[in-house]
């Protein structure tokens, strides 16, 4: 049996050798044929090298022009960002401030290499076609803030500010949950005229307050679901009864709560018509227990008034794993693969640049080691880093960034509902 196997194996081996020999005998490479083959191979190498060289030269030439777009930013912010892009002799820099009424994502893709704007509906629409942010940049910020397609530069924040006097007189700590915040309102109504207040007449403040209520009670999934539904809805009626959580949380339940706050003594009877000067008047008079605003708006309140308030995140009834901080992010995207843009973008995330940006804008830096403008800005970075959702866009940016008329319409409908 063993001898039979050996013979079979030997025969198979001899057959393979014979096949190779037969194939080799058919290929008779003469000296002339060898020269021809060599010449063809050399030609292929030369042609390939030329094509690659032409492409590299063309790419290098194209990259010499760096086209940068700014959208939704103040002139002060634009000038701050421009100053971080070096003026190089062989590089042509083109800067454009895009008007609100002409922004077109298809034009942005075709015409520009880098875009600075607030993260929201616009950046979401561009993410699929944009280039990835270099990893070394992302590693400079807390993990929850990292986004491969849209890197945050600075953070604003939708905050609650609490009266230090009311907290002291009631022996209360800053509320750690939304349920605790409602308890604060109940106690504070015995101390001040309006335990809660906001500039409800301002569309962005109003819609952002609604978003905070949904996030505080329903968490990340509910907030993202609300964004999804609002992007499709043409009226409050179309979205008000959509279930945002399995427990039945809806926009109607949040608005019903707001509607009941004046009757319970938690807020001014016409808070939804409140303006900035109203907030300032009540705050200066010491008649507010807390108020809702943006950090950027907080900065406009005179020090002699704002020093009497303690800034806080909007306290949620969900854990950090199901929470994100509503902190609008000034962000940058690489719209094309321009090599110079990939060099320049690093200039915005150095320790020195982040500290400078925070000092100039009073907003929160994203570099985890950068010195923040003050404790309020430092807290925003810390809170955003501490929750799974990181920094979330407010409803204004997430849904209505390019739809001012739609925002105006739904806010009027909200005011009509809670009136």
C-alpha cells in the first residue's frame, strides 16, 4: 500500500515537471525578442511616470490656490480665523463670506477647500463628501468632541443661570437633575417674582429652550428624534404629538409643562414675550431665581448684574451615557483634499491658538489643555467632555440654520400654544 502511494506521488510530480518543460519549450525568447520586451517595459515605466508626474504637478498647481468660505460668522470671528492662515509667497488665498440667502451646498463643494461655520444642518449635509480631519488634531481634544469630518474650534452653550442670593437663602445647591430644578422653582417662588425667565420673544432662545426640555427629560435619542421630525415638519401640528421616547414624551407634553408654569408661579405670565431688556431689568432688580440664555448672550450682561448669578448646564433627568451638552460649536471642515488646507488647519488647534480664540470670543476652547477665558468657559468644555453625546447643536442650528421663515412660523405657533 505504501509503495503504491509513493509511486502515485512520484508520477504526479513527474507529470508537473513534464508540463512545465513543455510550456517552456514553446517560449523561445531570442535576443531580438528580449530587446523588444525590454523596450516595451521601459516605455510603460516612462509613460506611467509621466502620467503620475503630470497628475502630481497638476495637483500641486491646484493646491496653490486655497479657497476658504465663512458662513454665519461675525466679521470679528472671520478676521480672527483669517489671521491664523499664513501668507505664503507661492500660495494664493481666496476668502469669501457667504451670504445667508445664497448658501448652496453644491456650490460649496465645487468652489471651496475649507469651510468655517457653526455645526448644524449645513455641516450635516456636507459631511459625506468632505475630507477627514487629521488624527493628530482630533487627539488634542476630549474624545466626546472628536468628529472626523467636522472639527469644533470653540463652544458656545445653552445655559441656566441661578441667582446666588436665592440659592443661599434657600440653602439649595445647583440642581443636579431636571426634577430637582422643578423643586427649586417651587421653593424660589417664595423668594422672587419670577423663579424662571428667558427672552421668549427671541426665536432662537425660545426654540432652544424647547430643545433643552426634551433633552433633559428624554435624553439623546429623544433630542435627535425631535431634530429629525422638525426637519420634515411644516407646522407645529405635524410634530407636536410624535412620541419621542417609549415612555410617551412628546413636544406637546413639554409645551404643556411650560404653559402651566405661570399658573404655578414659576415664571412671568408673559415670559414668551420677554426681551433682553426685560431679563436685564428683572435680574438687576433681584427678581429672578434663574434664567435661560446662551453663553454668548450672557457675556453681554453687565458685570454688576451677572456677577450675582451662577452659570450651570440645564440639569437632565438622564445619565451621562444618554446625554449631550447643547453647546453650539464653531467648526471647520475640509471640503476638498487640498494639501495646503491640511497643513493650515493645524494652526487652529495649537495650545496658543485655542487660548487666544477663547480670550477673544469668551467662548470655550476645545483643546483639552488650553487655558479657558474664565471658569464659565472652562465648565462648558468640562461638561461637554463628560457626557457621551459631547457638544450638540441647538435646535436653531440643527434645523433652522437656513430656514429663518420656518423658524419664525413655528415659534409663533409655540407662543400661541403656551399663551
